[in-house]
């Protein structure tokens, strides 16, 4: 007890009122007997103080306040105060103020007694919170994350960001859409400029939106909302398909994705250029190459610049890979760059296995899709000029809801499947057949699969039958296809199979050519993989030299045309001559 008395003596010595001193000691855990001995008071007197002052009924706030007060008195009476003493006095005063606010709150006050700032916040008219708002710290964090996520070739695009016009020819899957979505978002946040995204289809344009939302959520935990997205600084982000009528009247930086694949490029580009007419706006074109016959090819080569000018003013652009590999500001005031898959790998992109890709694609497909070589589709059965009218805005289909449990309701669909061979990919298409004779076929879904055994491929088809009212399935039984067909027949007995030979291939291709040439096929304009697959179909002579056949490098371990063959299997369910009174009947039962 003597040690405790010494400690308490240091604390309690300045307190001169015995009654208050006794109460404080009691609250610190002293017994009445010890307090009486320490203060020289009678125990009966202390018991009387305890009862009258209700020492035991005091709450925690009161007891703590008493301790704070006692310590504060001790420090105030102390001679020769140190800097630490003054800091403690200041702290104790602030704590006493807080205790007083708590006491007022307990006596029937409001939350403003606890926090005076609440009253300040509630003063004046209410302001609606701003949507999609970021503070300076968040902006700095986002900009830093953006730069840290860039590969070297993407930094080339970033350094050229102030160029009036950028035109980039690139390999597939090197992160161009991913990068430009982030670049545009950063620009909108830091400058307040509008951003407009044009793609081959509105569904593809909304991929920009998805990338932006994922970026903000990943870095800051913030969710972007709205369509169009409007930031707190009034910058607007619009996501448009190539229906130029919906794009008219807007202005801002615009990004034109896959411009080598859009139908009606010249007219769309005229509207798009009008969006960025003011000198403060920027234009960015980027795409994988398509055909030399595409109207945008003349813009790429500079021939469009020479049109209508005297010969003396003509320019000769060097658009070779060697000239444009590092990016170059050309004579027509357009900054151009070519980024092949090899360039991407050499400059930091480690997402590819090039040896595996060379096995999956034949030489022509590899050069076109990954090495940025334009296709001379003069030898193709389905040139790009034939396919472009088929490339439409699928969002305009009122009877198709891709995210619903039954996307096409109970309408019947036809399924075509091209199985995977060794090192190849499997292709699957879901086609909505026309309701009337001579109507249009619509490709509702298309998928490519790699690395799947025959059982997994059959299961993929079975999942399709759960989402759609499947009326027909066509499968090639060459190679592993026979095993896939055997499993599919267990849940779809009416399966149609094809055993490839020159006659079968010819029949499949001719039916597809008849449908496409008459404008009876539609698929989403953003699905350029279907167009690429169809463009790869070429006519050739069999090794025996006696027959014509159709190939697309299937025998060279390429999966480039698997979607085309799958589509042919689906379209074949309609007779070559189409639906007529002779081949279409109605059975009536009475």
C-alpha cells in the first residue's frame, strides 16, 4: 500500500479540498479505510461523503472528468513547467472540452454537441453530390497507375498524344483498345475534354466503357456510371457504333476502332472528322489490317491526300514497317505507326507464345492478323466488299437479348460446329434462320475454343441447347469430329454430319456464297473474326489435279477459318435453292 500511496501522492498532492480528494481516490480504487488514514479523516465522515455525493452512481464520463481535472490542477500549480508539461496541459484542456460535449449529449443534446462540424455541414442549402467525382489525390494515383501499366510501344502512343491525327496499324490482341480507353479517361479527367469512341459496332464500342470502369474500380475502388458517362468536370464520354446518324452533333477527341473493317468508311469518317473540327480536339485511328480494297487503305497509304491536287503537290509516303516501326510524323500531317506482334514482344509485351501461334495460324493468316500485312482478297471466294453489307449493328435487333436466360426466346436456331483438330481451334456459330422464304440469316453467337478434348467440345454444344431452342445441328465428322458427333447425338439425335470431300466442300461453299451474295446474312460488325475467316476461303485444285476444292489452310494446322466452316454447316440446313413451295410443306392433322 505504501507504494500506491507514494504514486497517488504525486498525483493528488495539489488537490486541497479533502472531500473532492477523497472522491477522486475512491474512484481510483482506494478503500475507505485507506483514504481515511491517508487524509486524516474519520471513516464515518468519508462514508457520509460517499452517500451524500453518490460516489458509486457516478458514470465513466464523470469519473474520467475528475481524473483529468485533478491532473490539470497538478500541472497548473507546478513550478518550472517544461515544454512537455505545456503540451499535456493543452491536451487535457481539449479532453475536458470533449468530456463537456459528451455530458451535454447525455443530458438530452444532439450530435452537434459531440461534433460542432456537423452544424457547419448542415448550414445553407443542400448540394447534390457530384457523380463520377475524383479528388486531386485520386487523380494523381490514377495517372501514375496508367503510366506504370504501359508497355514501351504504348508509351509511343502516349508521347504522340498531342498529335492532331494518329493512325496505327497493329496486331490483334496487343492491348490497343485497353490502352486507348485508359488514355481517353485520363485525358477527360485532367483536361475536361469530351471523348467519343467509334467502333464497328456499338457492342464493341462499349468495350471501351468496360475497360474504363474496371480501371477506376481496380485502382481507386470508384465506379463509373452513366451512358454517356459525364464526369464532375463536365467531360462527356460517348460510345457509338458506326451508325453515323447517332454521332452527329457531338464534338470531342474521337477514337476510331477497327476502322479498316467498317462499312461505309468514307461517309462515317466525314462525320467523325466533323466531331474533331476544332484544333483542340484529337483524332486517333487504330485497326488490324483488312483488304487492300477497303476505302480506308487509301487514307493509310496517303493516296487520298493526293486526290484532286496537282502532280507537283503529290506526296509519296513510305508506309513500310521499317519506316513506321518507331512511329513517324508523315508528310500529310498524320502520325503513323505499325506494331506487329514481334514488335510488341520485343518492347515488353509478354502475353504471347509465338511458337504456339505459328502452329495455330498458317503463314498467310499469321502475316495478316499478327504481322500487319494487308490481304489481297482478289482470290477469295468471299472478298471484303461482299461481306461488308453483312456487317450490321446487332444492338438494333429487337428480338434478341444476348444477356437473357433465353436470348432468342423460343424462336428456333441452327447450330454449326467445326471441331478442333490437333493444334487447331474449334468454331461454333448459332444462327437465327429467316421466318419467311428469302429472309435473312442472323449470326447470334460465335465462339472459338482451343485446347479442348472431344468430350469438352460436346459439352459446349449441350450448353447451347439449354439456352436456345435448337432445331438443327451440323458437325464435320472428319478426324476428332466423329467422336464429338457421337456424344452430341446422345442428347440431339437429329444431328446432321458432314464427311469432307471435294463435293461436300463445294456444296457447303456454294450455299454460303448464294446466301451472302444476295445480302441474306447478318452478323455484328464488331465480329471481324467471322469476316477474316470467310475471306480466307479460296478455290484451289485437288492434289490429283482433277477437281476443284476449297481450302483455308485447315491442313496446315490453322484455326483461321473454323468459324467459316461452322457457319457453312449451319446455313446448309436450308436447301441450295432456298425455301420454296416444293421443299417446304405443312402437315395438317384433324
